């Protein structure tokens, strides 16, 4: 089972523990990770396409070159703009405020021009 292989659960401790794991290059496509505490996790170059990360805790999570195409990031907590923009792809993703990535990016560019 994937959760055992990733050492997120064990027979002694069946509670999911995802704080700070090294999940680089992991394929987590199409999974439901909503509400999980992913603080400090290394998700660099992970495949998170079509993954539900809504309401997840992303403080200090490494998303460098992560594939987040069509991911659901609605309501994630602890994220930064730099952190999300370090992802390889956010095409079609639902951003923390509920906007699609493309609309979020346009609004971001508009805010930068207004400054």
C-alpha cells in the first residue's frame, strides 16, 4: 500500500503522519490530500496533477518544480506566492482564493502594475 511505502503509516501507528516527509518525485496524481498537514514536506518535482489539496497546511512545504496542473488548492493554509510560483505547472489549478490559476495570474499582474 502506498501509505506504508511512503512511511506515512505503520502497523504500530495507523495514523497518517505527513509533517516533514521527503516526497520528492512521488506520484500523488488524482489523490485526495485535502486537509492534511503537509508542513515542511518536500514535494519538489512531485506529480500532484488533479490532486485535491484543499484546506491542506502548506507552511514551509517545498513545491519547487511540482506538477500541480488541475490541482485543487482552494483554502490551503500557510502558503506563499513564491512557494506556489516555484511549481513547474499550475495550469488549470484552483488557487487558494478559488480562482483558476490563469485568472489569479492576471489579477496578480494587475496588482503589480497598480503598485
